[in-house]
């Protein structure tokens, strides 16, 4: 920790990315203001409702070779992991085309290398923040189990598994008996699995964000509940921001970490990226009737089942419908039917349901780094399905470059002007 007094930094966005950035900057000695439209309330925050996975080998982009065939199959399946509201198709079609163009083997390997640089030290980068805030109990490094119904499931998934192996973590291929030694409640229809002992999960993702925000405030940080609506721009970049409540706030340096809403903030600064919301759904069962020990992912159904403090969370789905459409909670309730297939003893009477916005770019990589147009603007958004995983290294790297030190990872793949 650097105790030297540094300049002020305003972080816009109080989800996991912005909150981790604020904590890392505070550790560097900066005076930090964290602005969030939810003010720490869960509401639509992706950080409230995510699957909780903490996965150093989460290096496989969403678009992979041959995915176009899977997309067609998923759209025809009422329980499939992808749904497009057809009225939204004209708006999202350009994004989908860009997305599918990222699926060549060569491009996937390059993206995977960049994801590895960001994600493989996720536990190590979280460690100082968790210790200082007293939140170590929220992380369980007990592994993740990826299960398949068919004997050739891991072979079919070999390209992705090989990418994960390049991170350096052990990956074990398991048969039916070994699966049930780890999780006895899993249905016997799952015959193969790959198991990553070095992975883990967070038992309360919102508790993590709230705990880090509370720690930030206890150490002198300022948390404002405001919606940023515009900028006051001087000759060298933004010198102030305006909010929906009518406030004008002076700024020195700014970090934009507003997730799926980031385009509205960066466009007046001369940037635009193809940012799309992958609307995700979850149900959390308060009395599930089964007690899995570790996070289990059904590779066939593309859903995760995670034991958490508040019960068992079933999460997955990608819905393309934009930022403003009302939730379709039938998408969430369909997760219950899949969950009953994974854990036949599952009790589904008591559950809560949720929908949130994952900020996704076509290449599955976030935007991280300094704006090439404004020297006092820094960007940290677009982490897609991996915000909880990538947040810790993102915060560490932002603190490095704002302090004038070289970044500990290569930031070229994460440039805002790469599209």
C-alpha cells in the first residue's frame, strides 16, 4: 500500500468492477469518489445476481469454432441457453455478425491468451482486498465440476479444455462413479465430467460488492448515489460531470466502469464500442433439498448450480432484448426444470428470480486502459460473463497505470479503439 497523497479519482459504476477499482485506487493513496446509480442497492446489478464462479482458467470466449450450428439448435429449444426477442433482432444483428466472426480457431486462441492474462491471477489479486475488508470467508476454492450426459462429452469439448489447460491448472477427466464421489446427488444420466480443483466460487456475490464498498467508505472513500448524465469537457478532457439530480461534480481523473450502460458515457468523449447486454437470469432456492459442495456446471445445458449463503443458485441463459425491455421471468423458471434434471432430489417450491445485464463485446474481451482521446479518462467495462473473475486484476491494473507504472499485463487486446 502506498501511503503518499495522490490526486482525486472518480469511479463511475458501483458493481464489482468499479468497486474493486475504487478499493485498489484507495490503497494507492488516491482520494476516491465512487458514483453508482444504485448507491449499493442490488437492483439490476450483474454483481448481485451472477453465478459466483471464481475461475482462473476461464479463458474460453463465448464464440468458438462451429458455434453457428449450436446457435440454430439453441434457438429452436424452449429450454435452450439462448433466446432472442425477434423484435430486437434488427438491432442486435450487426453485433451477432461481429460475434460469429470471432469464432475462428486462430482468433479464439488469441482471445484466450488475453483472457488468461486477465483471469489466471484472480484469487491472488483479490487476496489483499479480501483480507483488509475481512471477506475471505466468501471465497471457497473447492473446485468446479463440468458434467456431461454423454461419454464423449469431454472429447467433444476438447478444444475448450485444451485452452483451459494452457493456464497451467490441473484438469481431471472423471467417469460416472468419480462424479458421484464428489457430488452424490447428481443424476446418473451424467456419465462424464471434467473437474478443475483450482477453481472456486463466491458464496455471496452481492455480499462481496457490498462488503468492499463498506470497507471503501470506512477508509474515507466517498460513495454517491447518482446517475451520471453528461460531462463538462475542457481542452484537456472532462473536468466535471453532471447528474440526473442536477448536481455538477468536479473531476480530476475518471474511471468509467458502468457495465452495460458505459456507451452512454463514452460516446460524448468520442468513443463507441459494440456493447450488447447478454441478459442473464437466475433462480435461488432457499430450501433446495440437496446440498452440493461445489459449483457444478451442466456443459450440455450451459447453466451453473452454485451453493451460496442464501441457498442454491441456478443461473444461465443469454437473452438478447436490449437494456429497456421488461424481464421475461419464464426464462428464469425454465432453469428449475433443468435443475431437477441435474439434481433429481431438488426441491423447487421456494425460490426468488432475477434478471440482470451482462455487458458483452463481440470478442468476449473487456475494454481496459486509458482513453486515447483524453489523458484523464480510464476505461474498465465490458467483462461480459466474467466480471467477478476479471474484476480483481482489472482493479490492480487500473491502479498501476493511473499511478504511472507499467501495466502488469499487455493491455493492447483490451483497447477501446480495437473495433
